[in-house]
C-alpha cells in the first residue's frame, strides 16, 4: 500500500462545469502523476509533478491543468468539462528506494462522467 | 515514439490452463518493461518487471522475459486460477529522465472453474 487516496471516487457532472480531482499521498513522495484510462487506449499520462510547484505535461494534457502546492496533494482540474473527458482517472506516485525504486504505484481511481 | 502492443482480449481459459499474453514493444532506447494487473474496481498493481535484456521478472507464478532481439515481454503462467481473472497491462518506461509510462491497451482475462 503506497498510501494513495483519491477523491471523489465517483463524480457525475455536466458539460461546461469545472471539476477538480484530488490525489493525496502520505509518504512524502516527490513524483506524482495523473493518468486517464479509456477502453482501447490503456492508460495515458495527463500531467506529472516532480515537486511542489513543479509540473510538466504528459501526452494528453489539453483541457487539463494541475497544481501542487504541498507535497502530499496533487490536484487535477478540468476547467470546463467535456463529454470526451468522461474517463477513469488514476493518480500514481514513484517509489524512491529499495525494490520500489523508480516503480509507479497507483491509487484506486476516480470515475468521472460528463453528461 | 514509444509504443506497446499486446494481444487483443478478452481471453477465457479454464482453471489450471497455461496462460500466455503476448506483448511487443517499440522504443528508441533501452526501456524497462512492466506487467501491471487490475482487478475489478481497483487501481493497477505492479505484477512484475524487467530492466534489461534477458532479465526474467516473476511474481505470484507469473513470469516474463525481456527479449531484446524480438522486442517482446510475453506474460506466462503455468496453471491459472479463478483469482487471476483481471485485466493485464504491459508497459514500458524509457531510461533516466523520462517520466512517461507507455501502456498497452490491456487484455481482459477470465478464468472459469
């Protein structure tokens, strides 16, 4: 257990509304990631963070922004949700020591539906 | 760019059958290779990994060997159980400084008693 929680676990919203998903970790990991999972695509990286206030884009970053004001929280924001952003969103952290070095560990996911 | 191709599912097997899920990859460098498993309603869990050519990753009776000559990392298990029913993802990660995990599309495995 890498101590990762995501909230909310399920959300239904309407097109055009802002949505923020939260990832919280308890083990002081430096690297955190947001992925989306869609049928036929596996998981795709949206954004990642390598420290407080340090973030970078992944392969599907359009329409998403992130923030990391403290080590334990990584927020993903959809400024104006669209139906194409209906997906399951996973947060991950990177292990930093021992056998877990450089491995990514995933949270339980947030299922987002945009109507 | 990097890519991972894994066999289409779903795959349905009887308990105690032999399992192979094929995975091939395209990468510019010398990536690390991973198999993740996702049980219903849960996040992904790392099943096994290999970091260089000819390495064999193993865990819970599953094995996969990093074959550079065929750019493959096929997942095998000699005798599957009902509890192995899940979605399996092959993934790769390029070397130091690259934070992106590239995933295959996943293979859903169902084991029937």
